[in-house]
C-alpha cells in the first residue's frame, strides 16, 4: 500500500499524475530565484502562461491567479526559502495541484529541479492525457526559465565597429 499526501519531496507521489524534471542553468541561484519569483513577469517569458496576478508579496499565504492551458488556476504559496525553495498549491477544473521548485547552487551554475502532482477526480479520470500535459509543461517551463535567465544575464550587445 502506498501512502498518499505530501512527502519529503513535497508533491503527492501517490497522486494519479506526478512528474519531476531538472535542468542546469548557467547563472547563480539569486538570479534564477529572481526570475522564478517575479510572478507578474511569467507571461513575458513563459509561453505556457497567458495571464498572472498576485495578491501581495512572494510570501507564505499569498494567493495568485494565472491562466495556463484551458483554465484559470488559483494558487497559494505554501513555502518560501529564498533562494532555494518555493512551493505552492493550486486548484482548477477539479484538479488539486502541489508544485515545488528547488534551486541548488553549483559553482557558477544552479541546478533547478521542479516537481508537481495532480490529485482529484479529474486527474484520476484523465490520468494519461494529464500526465503528458504535465510532463510537457514542466519540461517547457524549465527551458523557458533557463532562456530567460540567460537573456537577463547576457551583457549588452557589442557596438558595431565603425571604420
């Protein structure tokens, strides 16, 4: 029998849909943290996010609403440990989600791991389809995060040499 509910990894590993992905980002954890926790800017760099509004600072208990995919998600920040961990819960269309981000500094890079689980009736009924959606969303989100961090840390463009 598998135990359900949050585990040491944070997500509900007994949920019908669960996924984790990781990437190495060539920047310090503070820079990655700043991009990840600048919630209102998510739509500018993550093509999966259509809209975002947050009801206060990035702190435990703060709620935010965002549109990704077919529904609007209402989320609540559950844990904040700058610049290493942020987690939230969310609900939309009969799905209850738990999402964690971990940042681990490594020399001049940051190892980023994200994991999410979906519980609820809709997640059980559409397990296969939602598993693919979640796998793709985590992979895409990490890639977009890395691209935005690299964009923000790139130096100004070199001026053209004039004769």
